[in-house]
C-alpha cells in the first residue's frame, strides 16, 4: 500500500472513531489505539506535507494567531428565545401556538389536536453557526448581535467533535448548522485547576470558560481547551432535509453531527412539563451545565406558519431553571479547625437563595484562594452552587467594594485552643535540590491538645470504616471531650459505665452497648488501625497499601520517607506526613497506650514479596534526585560500580566510566555532603532489612551454598529475631520469601506457625524447627 492510500485509510478510520466516540457515544477501540493511529497519520503526513488537507484529523491544532476576527453576516439572522419561568408561562405559550395555528384548543370534549414539541436541554454556552459546502466545513461564526458575528473558523476546527467533513452522502450543497459550543463541568474543573497551577486566569463558570476559549485570536489556545459542540438546528440550507425539527436533527446525526442525547418529542404540553421536571431533577448530575430546557414546535410547516415576533420565533420557548449563581455580601471570614489542625477560612454570607436553597456559608479552601479571589470582608461576591456540592465563592464584584472593606487576616492563635498557628511549608525536591516554600495551609500546632482537632480525631477514629465503634455520635464525642473524660483516642478504652451513663441521651442499655462496642473494637486489622490514626493524607487506600506491603505497625512506624515512596501511590509529601506522624512523641504515646489498653492488631506479618521485589539499587539511586542523573544514569552507575558503598566512595575517574563528565561531577558533589551519603545508607539498610535484594548482589550469590534456594520463615523464633535469621540465610545465598509455594526449598517453623506450616506439609516441603535450623546454620 502506498503512503497516500494509507493516509486516506487512516483518516477515514479516525473519522469513524471520532464519530463513534463523540456522536454515538459508543467508542469501539481504546483511547490508546486511537492515539496510535493518530500518531501513525501524523508521521506519514510529516513525510508527505503535500498530502496534508485541511480536513485531516491532525489539523485540529490551531493556526498562527490572528490580529482580529473578521466579520460575518448571517444570511438568516440568529435569533434568541422567549423565556418561561413558571408553568403558567409555558401554558400561555402553548395557547398562543395553538391559536396561531388556528387549531381548536383542548376543550372539555377532548377535541383539541395537541401539538408535538421537540424537547432539548438549554446548554449554557455560546451559539455558533457552522457552514458546510459540499459536505466540507468552510466557516464557523459566532452569533454576535444576531445579524453580524465574528469569523472563528480556525477556532471551531479545533473542537474535537465538530466534523470537518460530513459523513455519508445526500447532504444539501450548502448547509448551515447551528448549535452551542460549551465546556463540560469536568473540563471546566480541569481547565481551572491547570490554569491555577501555571498562575493563569481562572474562569468563574463553564460558560465564561467556553466563551474565553472560543474567542481566542490564538487558535492554539482554543485547541488546548476542552470545548464541545452540540447541534440544535439549521440555518441556511439549499434543500429541505426532513419535515420535522427532530427529523432534521436525526439526519444531521447520521451525517456525523453531535446532537443532544436528551432530545425527545413531547406529544402535548403536559409531556413538556414532565420533561422539564425530569431534566430539572437530573440537572446536577448532567455532565454539562444547563440553564433550562427548550421546547420547539416540531412540525417545520407549523413553524413556518407561526413565524417570528421581533427577534424571537413564535414556535419556540426556553423554560428556565432557577439560577445557580447569585450575588450576596461577604459579612465575615471565620476560621475553622479541622482534624489535621488545618485552619481554614469560611465565608459567612448574607443569606441568599440560590436555586431554591438558602446559602449562608461557603468554603474558601485556603488563604491562597482568598488571595486569588482578592477577597475583602464587605465585598459583594458571586456565589455558585454547582450540583450538590458546598456553595463556592466564585468572584468578587470589585466595582461594588465598599470603602470600609477589610482585609482577611489569618489569626495568629487557634480560635479553639489558643495554640500558635503556623503556616505549612511545601517541600519540593528536584534535581538534588530541596526547596522549601510557603504552603497555602495554616495549621494549629495544638494537635490533640486542641479541642477541635481532638474531637475530629475521635470522630474519625470511631467511624465505621475506621475502628467501627457504634453508638458514639458527634454530640457524645463533644461531651466526652468537653467534660475531660477523653483526651486522646486511647482514653476511649478506659471509659467506665459511670462515665458513659452521665452523657446526654445515654441510659443503662445504651451505655452497656457502647462499652461492648468499644471492647469489640479491640482487634482491628492493621489497615483499619492505620486509617483510624488519622494521619494527614492517609486514606483507606493508602492505609491498606501500607499494611499489605510492610506487614507490621513496627515497620510502618519506622519506615523512612524515601522507603515509603516505593509503595504504590505514595509520593514524597505523603511519605513525609507518615514519617513525621510516627516521629511525634505525643502520637507515639497514644499508640503505646492503645496497645497497653488491650488493642491487638490483626494480620501483622511479613513484608509483601512484591514490595520486596519492587526495589532495586538503581531505582533507589534514581530516587535520590541527583541533578542530571535519571533512571538510565542510575542503571549505568550500578552496572559499573555494583554497590552503594562503591558509588559513594568512587572518585571522578571511576564515575566517568559509567557517566558523562557532568553527571559524574554531580554524583561526586552530591555524596560529598555527609548527610546525603548517610541518608542513602540508611535507606539502603532499611530496604534490605525489609527484604529487598539488590540486583548486583544477586549475581554475587552464585557460588554460595544456598544459591537458588527459597526459604520461608514462619512462627516465632526464640534464639534470634526473624530479621537476623533472614540475614543469615541471605548471607548464605538463599532468597527468603514471605509465602510458601511449590518453589519453596525449606520452611523454618517456630512455635505459633500456622497456615504456612500447613501448606508446607501439604506440598511435602522440608520443615526445620528452630533447633534444627540452628544446627544447620552451625554446620555451614
Ligand atoms: S434554539 C431560533 N436550542 O439559547 C432558536 N437555543 O436564548 C434559536 N441555546 O442563542 C435557538 N441550547 O445560544 C436553541 N437547544 C437549544 C439551545 C439554545 C442553548 C442557546 C443559544 C441561543 C440562546 C437563546
């Protein structure tokens, strides 16, 4: 096949996948395969630039920036819609339509010939016109004032679901498609997040984001924005398509045009109202924002008969939903203290009804957000309720700022306990350099001495997915703390009947039930217990990973941050949180007390073999973040020098055998600092204690007496610790694994050995008790 043929084939295939994805919502290949085809086409086009056509799917990337948009006259004006807010407005519209069509109105005898309406969501974006000539997109334009808009052809071409070429055949030679360009809620969130990251402009709502993205003189920016198109009608056209509005849309869909999935036909105005209520109930769950629904007389003949009044069609109406945004006044900013001590600003607002719900408070997230909004107390602000989430302050109306507006200050002391409030620091490590910058979060340093943190910590500790202590609600926790009966989670385990029965709402039976629930919580799994501790940023998933990989509270609490980063989904920041939590003397005391008061952690055991196998010396060196030394450099270093000690001790000449001069210099500079070498050694020692094997040491194993054998240690040993036994076996060349399989050579079983011993006998594997094991070691 020639490249030219393959190019055509790829374009047709990509178009088809685009259509299935964007219009039919039935993708038939995974995204990765699409990307592969796309890259293949791009590469072929790069080889043959003369074969690039404007309708190729690779051409949605934007062009050189324009200095201004040119104006476009709409052959057929782009109109707006009349609005209905209440049911009566809609019934009035139906009456006008019926009368306008000279049909009998529905009467007592049911002789009314009902009118069919198309029902569509009213997307909150911008109206655009797309002109197709002989099936090819030739122009895109904004609505403008309805008569004259702007030519945004290059921009609309970057929108993924706008067909550059119509599918199939039979389309009119000239076809103007109209619809809405919008941004999904998810796209909007993503865009704002990335804008915030790069310090760019954020948008107050998806509509503004869509408008700001579409009207860009630099179409490359448009191309990078998650815009979508939805077709809701036609403008000029050289021949009729169908006899109804929905017939038109269905045909356009066949030609590759995205239309609403919510499109329906109502057979009378009652069904329109049902549609309005149904969509209204699902409004917050829809992936895009809508401000109402649109009803259109479905028969095109009837539309023509009804015609227009001023700038609105008589045959269509928008039935609006209550607004999701309102203006109100910021009365004050108060600070709340959360479980981890984060002191967060909360907006106290002059109560305002937003889409039927009275809003008096809104979260402000953190002080960076306050700064970003430029918020001052006394300001008029735009409040937005997006779905069921907590209302948000979107924007300040600066023009309305009163003269006595006040700056927002973080309190220096905790509003609950009076402890010092500290600004958190962000530790970033890159290219061997550690930079510390000010974080957005302020924290009360009071920890469990702060009533707010203590209460939240206990509420979290007893919650269902943590220690699952039933019967202890928020109110009772508050009371226990306020009356000084509980000053740490460990104190729950010293509560007596007399303490509990005094609490509000407790009687004899409920007190006994609570004490029993506390007693029953004493054997949590390791994962539950870690989660219950409430370590910042450690959710259930991370707790499970920690428990499963490291196998014991001891190892979790001793693990160095760098060692923790080997665990799936544990980044350096979380690793530091975990490490510093267990370093904190107060936390250690509480954990100690919990264990002394009868807590017995379940499922403690070995380091997971997969975790042990996930570490390599090169991987560890790459993690040190030595400038210009990435994974490949680290691999080379290890291949040449073999061990961490050799790398630390190496001089420039040794290092240059593996690396280029710049890298070699960087490695030497790095390890010249004693604390770097020390940390690296500590990390290595701990990883080895946790059971990993460096690749280079595996080689050295050859020739040792136990090379190639896998041993398993189970139960408790009396003469030596399991770690010692393991080291001895490894020194002899054995691999020590956490689980018994057919490949296991020998199992050493101490008292208390359970399932592993059983499995060993089942598989007929040799088993040694401690005494036999010691004798064996002595004989080696
Ligand atoms: S029909 C002559 N259908 O609402 C009819 N408009 O207030 C013209 N809109 O400018 C519009 N979804 O931007 C129609 N399904 C829909 C719509 C819709 C959103 C917007 C459009 C129009 C405005 C009219």
